[in-house]
C-alpha cells in the first residue's frame, strides 16, 4: 500500500505542465513510476501513459515518439533491480549456459521458452499495438478487467497452502509455454506483465513464491529484449530530443524504486494476497474514466 501511496504523491504533487521538454523533475517522476509499477500487478505502461499526460509531455509528434522510447528504455533500471536481488538465479543460469549446472540450464531453457511467444507476437503486431492500444481508454479497460480478476483470485493466501505447488525445477516446456502465452496478453497496455505471468505460473502449478520469482526472471529477459530493440530503432532520435543526462537519471531512479518495490512485494505476499492490487486497479480505472470524460486527460 505504501508503494501505491508514493505513486499517487508523485503523480499529483506536481502541477500539470504545458512544456513538452523533459526536465530533471520529469525524469525523476517517470523513473519512480516505472520502478514502483514494473513488477507489481498494476501495469507500468498504463501508469506511465497517465503520468506523462499529467506532466504535459509529448504534445508534439517528435517529442511524443522520443518519450515513448524513453519510457521503454528506462526499464533498464527495473532490470538492474532484478539482477541485484536475484543474482544467484542469474549466475545459476549462466553456469547452465556453459553446461556447468543442470538446474541452471533447465531454468534458462524454461525462461527462453516462456519468452518466445511475446517476442514473436510483439514483432508481428508492434505497429498495430502502438496505433490502436496506446491510449487511456484501452488502458482503463485493462485496468478494470485485471482488477476484477485479482479481486476474485488474489484473496489472502492460506498460510497452510501458500507454499504448495511445483518448484521452478519442475517446469516443463509445456508449462513454460502456458506462462509465455499469457505474457502475450500483457502486450495490451494496462494489463500488467507481472499480473499475467504470476497467474500463468499458478495456472501451470507453481507455488505463489515460485510464480513470482519466475515472473521476475522472465520479466528481466522480456524487458531487456524490448529495451535493446527500442534503442536500436529509435535510441539516437530519443537522445537527440531528450538528451543523455535525463535518460541516466530516470534509469537510476527506476533502479532504486524497482528494488524497493520488488523487496516490498515479496515481503507483502508472505502475509497477504494480491487482492488489494485488484481494488487499486478498479479504483484507478474509475478515476481515469472520470478524468477522460471531463477532458482533463485525453484518450
């Protein structure tokens, strides 16, 4: 709950701006929002779209394109947070790559298999998604549907059963594909990649703890691929429009805030379910709908 409070404070403690330039303050706010929301099931993309509008960013097409690239690239901070916290799994997978760890090789293969569906669909539908789904109405719909799913499914776990389920070493290629297939749904902005992959892990039979860990590891690969793809395609344009300093600043802030978010979420899930995030998503969908209907933000 404190993470959500921090987001609301950052979003509404600054006045709406008309300037389309990216200031240091804007970079810090976007970094905080990216880090806090990337790994909790509330959708970082939806929050970043809403926040960038609240800050008055991207009213000119050239700046809008640069901002969209920036919002993807600062995910590097969230990637660094996972590396910092889950380094032992990454080291194990690296050993597996060189056939020095059977468990690491199995986990690496599982993560790659789960990554493939989103990679293929993303390449095929990138233009269509950018054209039709990167707006607040699609985000509101996704927030609402995901919120209802979490309210129904994410009730407080039973201490006697929350640890029940398979371990990551038990993931088969079929189970990895189930998780990866559900990750495709998260390409709809507002859905939340962490939400669908955690649910996918549970559907595949993993315990809640293992589902969360696998979701984070899969997210690291997915975010890395998306970031590299964006940098190769629009990175130079983004730097020319927004500069390097704000990119470094936003990434660093995203790293710190993502580290806090991941640590807090893991601790939170030991005692609570995901239902609270469902109520937050529904409330945010309602508030954003009101803002849209009143013309305070644009679709």
